[in-house]
């Protein structure tokens, strides 16, 4: 018999990255990113779309856009990856227990803690160690291999365009998963600091008539898939080497990174728990029977997952909550 929460999990691998720039080096050997007007792709993708494609035919694998369009303010260290993730109001960060500040190389003890997030006053944001980042993950159905590709962007206009296009497509099709779409790099005039300039930004379109795209929408998508969480390494085409290579006095280094997969699972479970009229005894019984740990509803009031929870445990509990909701729906 299949194992509940294990045998029914289908996880897609990440096949590679699509970048929006290339790296060049100064005379001293320091690398820095240079934006391109085309997608910088792996060899397998170039064989299908050409050496310098400005359009990729893509599909999104699930309806959960928090899986494949993650977007946060993110701060990275040079060697440990992601160490602070915020939304402009609150952030989860590795902090020095003694000082309460974001941890540095000299920090002896650290913990994950919720802190205020304000780009206007954040020193790391001003130094470009923290930036807004969208991690966009998608299928390339014309390319060999079953898995997703990841594209990272920090462009305000690209993020707004993608979010707006997703909302429009959902309005037309009533869903977004497994709909054939085109991801493009298009020219757009912007006015940073009051000066007009032309930049290349992301755009999402469907190269079909309204009638054709609605026909695709009537075809039910397959079983939902689990995507890998966005990687915790700084996107090398967004965070220059000289920015992350700060002096030891300011470099956030050699400290535990943030486990985005765990946080992703925690946020999904908390959202489900808030929607349900669960009794604390029900929750306690489920965790006690399967994992022999004490859990109550109060645990899910916390912003940061308690140490007793694992990603697998939370994912399985989320599956149980979804199945419970489906059972109630059928009884109505």
C-alpha cells in the first residue's frame, strides 16, 4: 500500500537557471553583472530557442503562485546565502542574540527572529545587500527533461508586469497552471530619479486568441506538483561580487541560513489552520499519533516555526488539512 504523505508526493527538480544578464570582470578581477536584452540560457534551452532568445514558451505547473513566483526583500551573505527575508513591514532574519541586530561574523549565538522591515531606513538595502527579488519558476515544455527552470529578477517593473499578467490570465481562464504562455523581454521606458531611459523588462502573454486560450483552460490540469523552494544563494546576476564582498566589519557571514522550504511549508499550514474551525485536541491527537510530539493550536500563532517541526511533518499536515476540507465539501 502507498505511504500517505510520501508515496503521493511528486516533486519536480530544478533543471537550470535562466538569467537576465552576464558577468564581466574589471581590470582587478572583480566580477559585476551586465544586463542583456535577451535571456541567458543553458545549452539545452539555446538549442530550442536560439543563442539570444527574447521569448520563451513556458507553463506554470501548479495553481499555487507562492511556489513559483516567490517575491520578497532578500538579504544575502557572501558564503551562507539568504539570511533575511522581508515584505517591507516585517522580516525573518538571523540576529545576534546578545545585540538583537542582524548577525555578523563576530556573532557567537544567533536565532531566527521577526524584525521590522523598512527599506527606507535599512542599511543593508542602501548598500544593495538587500533587494526585492522575484524567483520565477516555470516549465519549458519544448525543452528536454521534466523539471522547472528558475529566473530571478529585482526589477520593479518586471515584478509588477508579471503579477498583473498572471491576474489577467486567471481572470480569463479561471486558472493559470498548464496554460501555454510566452515569457518575453520587452522594451519599456522608465524614469529612475526623474531621468527617462529604456530598459528591458519581463512580460507574460498568450500567443492565442481568446477562444483558443479558453479551450486550453477547459482541459483539467494534472495532479498538483511540488516545486523546489527558491535556492538560498544570492542570484549572481543581481548581487555583484563587490557588494557581497564587504569588509569583515559589515559582512554577514558564517551563520546559519534561512530554510525557505521550511518557511514555505509553515506559511501554507498556518493559512490552512486559520481557515478551519479546528479544535486544539484534534491537532494534538494528529501530531501525537504520527510523530509523538505535543502540538496545540497556539503553536500555529507563531510567525516562526518552533524547532520541533520539520518540513516533511508540516507538508504532511497540510495534505491532511486539504483532504479534510475536501471530505467536508463532499458531505455538503
